[in-house]
């Protein structure tokens, strides 16, 4: 079993930004390797979306956003996830992965999955930044 340090510390962010079907399929394939899963909470709700004014630095709330959240116990360890939207299965899958990581279960498989997600998301971010850069206008040259 690899050390938990091989799993990026931002793994929850990577999982919430990954395609939902990929995460759910991965967790389905992993369930047989994990301890018993107990669902403590799995629901949708509204949370306030904070935003910082870029001029004065004042924090205010733009409004409410819908989230799906899940709280699970896998064996002796608990996991939690919250995702934008109403996909309860996605939140449940991510919470199961969180609990498995905390409990040191199937960390080699999870590490490979999360590392692959990180690489794919970095490539997508790089491509987006390159596309945005091509639209940059240098006002000093006018």
C-alpha cells in the first residue's frame, strides 16, 4: 500500500471537477475491495456563494447555489463530499473515495485514478489558457 502522500492533497477538488460518470464507474469497480459502506447522509441543499469584491476586498454573497452532499462511513473511517448540482450519486461516490483514502483502503488504485485525473485536468487547463491567450489584446500597441 503506497503512502497517502502519493495522493494529491487537492484530491477532492480533482474528483469534483472530473466527469461524474468516470468517478461513479471507478467507485463501482472499487466497492468489492472496500469495507462495508454506511451512508450517514446523502441530500441536496442550498449554500451561500461567497465572493470578494476585487476593488475594496469586501466579502459578500452572490446568492445561493444548489449542492449535493454525502457523508459516509467506510469501515471505521468517515468521508464527506459536496458537489455543485443535484447529482447525489456523484457526491456519494466522492465521499466513499474520501473515506477509503482516510482509511488507507485501495490507495494504490485511487492514487493512480486521481493522478490520471490531475494530468488530464492540467492538460485541459493549459489548452484553455492557450486559447484565451490568443484573444489577448495589447492596448498599448493601438
